[in-house]
C-alpha cells in the first residue's frame, strides 16, 4: 500500500496532470506553444540530471523518512506553481518533475524490488496501480474543478493532498527496516552471484544495450499524450472523441501491469524483457493508419500492453541482474534516462511537426525505433546468458 500511495501522489509531477493547466499557464504568462514546451523540456532534463544523485539516497535512508521528505518537497513545489511567475516557471517545473515523476516513483519501485524477492513482480504491479488510478481519476477531477476554481487554487489543493500523504505513509511504514539491514540480512544478488556497484553497472555492456529500451516508452508514450490535440486534429476527430478512450486504455494498462507481474514471478525477467516492447511497434504503426477513434482503440490496447509491463519488468530487471545492495544508485541511472526520455519525446515530435514531418509519418519511424530497441535487448540478454530469476532467500 505504501508503494501504491507514492505512485498515486506522483501524479502532481506527471505530464498528464501538468498538461491540464497548459492553456491557463500559457495565457497567464503569454507563452507560445514552443516556449512552454521548451520550459517544460528544460525543467524535465534538469530533473533527470539531479536524479542520478538523488536516486542513490534510497540506498542510505528508510523509505519512510525519504518518502516523507519527498512528499513535503512535492507539496512545496505545488505551492510554488500556485504563486509562480514566468521567471520562476522553469524552476517550478524542475521541482515538480524531480519530486513527482522522479523520486516518488523511484522510491516506490526500489522499495518493492528490495523488500520482495519471490513475489517481486506482484509487489511492483500492485504499487504501480496507484499511478494508473491517478491517471484515470485526477485529470477528470481537476478538469471539472477548473470550471469553478482558478488554476492557481487547484495547485494549492494539490499541495494539501500531497502533504496529507505524509502521515499516511509514515503509518504504513512504521516497522520498516533500513536499506543497510536489508542488504545484510535479505540478500538478493545479481549476475555472477554478486551485488554490483553503479560503477560496475555502467561499465557492463548490458546496461548500454538496455538504454534504447529505457528511453523509448517514456519518450514516445509521453509524446503521444502531449500531442493528443494535434493528433486528433489531423485525423479530423474531436479531442473529446479521443480522450474518451483513455479510461479504457488505463484499464488495459492495469491488466497488463498485473499480468506482467504475475508472469515475471513465474518465468523470470530475463525471458520476458527482450520482447515486452514489441506491442509498441503495433501501437504506433496502427496510430499512423487509424481512420477513426474506435480504430485508435486498437493502438491504445497495444500501447497499454507495454506501458503496463514497463511498470514491472524494468524495475525487476535491475534487482535481478545487478542485485539489491546498491539498487537505489543503479536504478537512479535508469530513472534519469527515463526522465530524460520524457523530456525529449514532446520536444522532438514538436520540432519535427514544425519542420513539416507529419505526426503519422513520425509514428511509423517510432514503430521502427521499438524494433531496434527490442533487438538491442535481445542481444544484451543473450550475451550474459541470464534467463532465470536469481533469487536468494534471506
């Protein structure tokens, strides 16, 4: 439940939530689409850089303490947005993305991967349900509230919700052990039966074979939702027709998340992870040719298959292949790559649209990218020959 709470509250730093207020922010500060997108990408990129350091804190501090501190900082970031000026906006976006999208999700994922071994997949999938629930509920709720409240008032409300999560998190984790004691008493080693350090991981070829797969989903899933208005326009659909499919997409994603968690506990991450991005090939190829909103639902189904699995398989991968002693520091590197991807995707697709390369053509190339990412994962996993879960009983 603690992991679910953290991923739910991460919504205040996620693109799907911040973008609710894009129109109000641009109107308030006189920003063009390009200027707003540039500020957003800048803040997100800076947060990815800081994640390399801050993510390692999960190896030193209890999730109870670190999670509480991050939620307090997230609440302050929400308050900063409520009183922001145009000059403060890059710093506010940085704070929201670091504490929301970055650290809350990172703490939840590292904690689940460290605390659970035999049921790691199930724990990760349950924790990630919070993010899916927030994605389904928060945009609808806050769009409705925008009709009666000022957008700045809603950011104050967001701060109050975030801060209310602190005592609940501390209650849920009142008997938590320290990361150091987990490493000493409940070891789960990685390849070669050792606990890898971050430096060793970065020097190992497998990490770099995984980088395209780490970048892809956050870059292009974020880009799809960021460009949803433009996509509907060029298809000749209403925006409402498209977004009405999103709750169904969320349902698909939750099913994929729970299913992938169940499978990885039985089959092992190494056998599953090389193939989990193949549905993205179908998804983006289908988005390129879809002729109606209902046909786009086919693409959303395949998108959800990878999006759901992306909440469990990569997180389990780091623990299974590199061990849990330095899991926070190692996963911080992957989290930074993923946050960077979420910054690059919207900016790249927007720039290509400005250059005259249509979104449908782009999506065909995106489908090709995921073929490339799949090949890289397959080569990397085959080289280490690690296809069975490596679980040590504490």
